[in-house]
């Protein structure tokens, strides 16, 4: 297997460890550096320290939900302009609008094809 080399760092925020691990494997295979976070509070800490190039975040998390986490990420100098994609099981138009109004750049409903 030929691994690609990529300097971009992607933070994945999800409390579902199976999904977190799967996304980490897929992204690492494509050469990305991955910063996993299992909740909103961990994501805020990690984002401030590591300044990711992209954030993929779930909406429903027990400690700090994705909407509140995105609001806080958008106020932090390190992540104010970082692209954020929400990946959530909530896929209604109302949910997507909530995510976009919170400041995400894109919203993808689960389940999804890994290529998406």
C-alpha cells in the first residue's frame, strides 16, 4: 500500500469511538494527520493547542454538543476561520440549517459513503 504524504491536520470530534476510529483510519490512509477528540470540551482544548486545518464534528455529544462547540470554535482566534464540516445522524433540513447558522461550512448526514 502506497501511503500519501500530506501535511494537513484534520480534527475529528465524535463520541462514537467506532466512527472516530474508522474516520481516523480512512484519513490516515489518505495521508492526513488526524487529531481525534471524543467530545466537545476535548475538541476545544485540542483545537487551541494544535490549530487543525479542518474540523469534522458530530452534532450530538453528551458533554458539549456540536452546535455549542462550533459556536465556541468560531470565537477562538486559532479556529475562527478553520473550515468545519458537521457529520451528524440528524439529517433534516432544520438540523442542517441549525448547523449552518452555528457556523459550519458544510453539513453531511450519517450514514454516508467514506468518499463523501
